C-alpha cells in the first residue's frame, strides 16, 4: 500500500514538473506579435534570440533582441539562461524597425522594468548590430557599448591563450597562442596594404591591394561591404569582423587603430593622444585641422572616415556622379565611371518596357565588358530606382532630362503620380516605374523562373504570363518575348538574394520551401552573401544544392 502511494505521489510530482516547468514548450504555434505583449521565456535560442509563450493564449513567438549581435558568445547564452529563462517579460516592437522578418519578431525585452537588450551590450555579452540603426535606442546602445569596450569586459576582453588551447567566438574556432592579444581595430577605408596584411588574420597581399582598389572607387559604407571585394571570403570576414571599422572614433581609438589612418605620422598620433589627455575629448573633427593635429592634406583626405563618436555606417557617395541606369544618357553613364562601350550596351538593352531591377544584372548583358567586381565598385554611383524627394539634382537630371528643373523645384511629392503635371504623359509612362517616394518596396517577381500561376497572381495578363512562363534563359530585356507595360514594376530577370522578399524568393522555383526561404533571410540578417561561391556553399551545406543548381543563373548579390 505504501509503495502504491509513493508511486502515485512520484507520478503526480513528475507530471506537475513537466506541465509547469518554465522550460516546457507548449503546444501552441509560433506567431507574429503586433504590439507589446507579456510572455514567459521558455527557451534561450542564442545570445540574442529567445522563444516565449504569450500569456493570453498558448501561442509561442520567436524573438530577436533589437540592437544586439551576440556573435555566438557563449557567456551571452549563459547570462540569458540564468537571467531570463522561466521569467515573465514584456516584449515590445520599435517603430523604426521592420517586424516581422520571416517567422522572427524584432523586439525589446523588458524584465522588471529593465531593458535586457541594453544590459547585454552594457555587460559586454554582445555588440550593437548596425542592421538595427533606425531603432530609437540605437545610439544609447552605442554609448554603453563603448563603456564595455573600454573596460575590456565580456566580448571585448583581450584574452591570452596557451598553446594548444581552443577558444570559440561566434562560429569561428581559434586554436593556438595569443587569441586576441595585440589585435586592434583597423579602419578599412584608410589603412595601407601593409597595415591590413599585418593587422588582420590570414590576409593575403593580393586581397589587401584589392581592398584599396575597391575603396578608391567605392568607399566602404559598412564593414560587411568588404565581402564584395574580390578575394575577401566569408571565412576571412568571420575571422576579422571584430577588428574592422569604416570610421575611426578619434576620442577612443588606441594608438594602433590611429596608425590605420592612412599614412599618418607617429608625431600626429602622439599629438592626438596628448590632446585627448589634456582636454578629455576632441569636441569635433575640425579640431584635428584647427589644432594642427593632422596635416591639412591628411585631414582633407580622411575626414569623412573619422568621427568623435562611434559610427558603424558612413556615406561618402560622390553625389555629382550618381545616376539612374534605366534613364541616364551616354555621357551621364560615363561620368558615373562606366566605359563608353558599356554605357552603350546598357542603353541598347533597355527594351520591351523592362527596367533593370538589380545592378548585378548589368554584368549579365550580352557583350558587356563589366565584371561583377566592377559592378560592386560602381555601386555608389548607380541606382535602378530614384527617390524623387531625396535624390540629388544631378541624379534627377539623369531621370527627367530637360524637365528636371521643373520637377526639382517642387520637391515635396506625396506620390509618384504628383509629377505628371510637370512632365508629358509619354515621359511619365516611361519613367514611373523607376522612381518612388518615401521607400522603394522592391516587390519583384523573377520572370525567368516563376510559373504561369505565379505570374498571373502577380498581375500579369494571361497572354504575358503564358509567354514569359514558356520563355527560357532570358538574359537581358532584349530576350523578353513580349512588351511589358503596367506590370513592369514587378518583373525581374535576376533576383538579388540579399534583398529579395519572401514572395520573390518563392518565385525562383515552384518547389522552394518556407524552410529554405527562412534560412536565406536568417543568414543575410547576420551578413550579406558576398559571392556566388558563398551562395553555393550556403545551399550545399544545408542540402539545398538541387534548388540552388536550378536557379543559380538568375541569382545576384548586388
């Protein structure tokens, strides 16, 4: 009898433990959460991602913490496990951040009034993710990140390993002596080839020179843009991304980082450090010139890549060269850097009512002399779609020609149709699909791979859908089997894997699964695909090579 009672009690306790354990995933489904919600943390997925159960029902939600990139740092997972698992939190969106992305919710997580996202960065368990730059708290996160970085805590700690030991950081495993000691941040917009080779891990001389050639035509706006440099592989990026910057904070940079400012002299570095010691901080970049901390020539050459605060993105586009490739004339295209022959080819193939949707497809035009690398180098000077409220006067002239003055004068448009009173009906019909107001939604469908049904659902006429679905291997607008009219806005010959919507990715292959699409979107949230080789490896590693092989001819990375 006693044995039966003990067995009953044990069974009851076990069932209760399973039922009420905070680690138990309920039978609900992963959902997208609109607005703030109270939830229980049921799983720590990564150092910047959790799964929660909503309190008002049995649904669960996958949450990416806005602003945080834990880079696989194992202490971040341990911290969240101890701090959050089983706790009731509030998850909240940010008006400046798009949500959802696939099945993920981008959210702030608050526990007992404390912002967990901020705590992670403040304690050095992660870095500020530049993908979340529009977030309302982004600058505040940069501030607490600096404190963690200066304090050498968490992810910023410069540790020393003994020979034969292994340290994991992100998805990269480092083995050997001196894990991070003597590693310093390098400004990839200003560093010499010698500095790049000496300061970065496994940096080939040829790739260092390629970096300099690339930035001379197209300075790096963000560190991940370096993946578009020929020879700079994903492996090279993962091994070095922690030590790359596009803009040096002269208030906090150490001596070694300051030496990555071009051909700066030792005296200039010492003058900057001395000024910081005497004045606490440098109030503005102009101080470098006014106090003669840098020579006039060096200041003029590098000022765009220097700052008095942390900047993870810079914009140094030469605005007097930016043009729209769908409307620019020969001289405008050559002024942007293209050869006369390539400019002619681009204009020659603007046919059948089609407008170029990606820059990468320009390299696919038959007979053109442009390589993919050259397209990457010209990226700052070429647009496929123009914001008529924000574009420079020069770019507007590449779109509107002789009517540009009238259109520019207004400059406060609510919609594309507002310009119709300033241009002829013929011109409006010709350019309406290459201009936008506010944001370019980039909702395209790949006409090389989409089925008849997908094309019809996208709004194409039955005749056009049938002809496009039957056509094969269309490389340029000249190959289109019919004239495109009102549907031109969505027709794309090539898909940019780094920007395509889920719907466009779905149009690549009738057999593509939501799993593949979610994998693509999750991957590119962390870093862009830089090369065709990286795409091939991505799909091969995930056993999606059959899908990739069927669509690879219609994928580009820019």
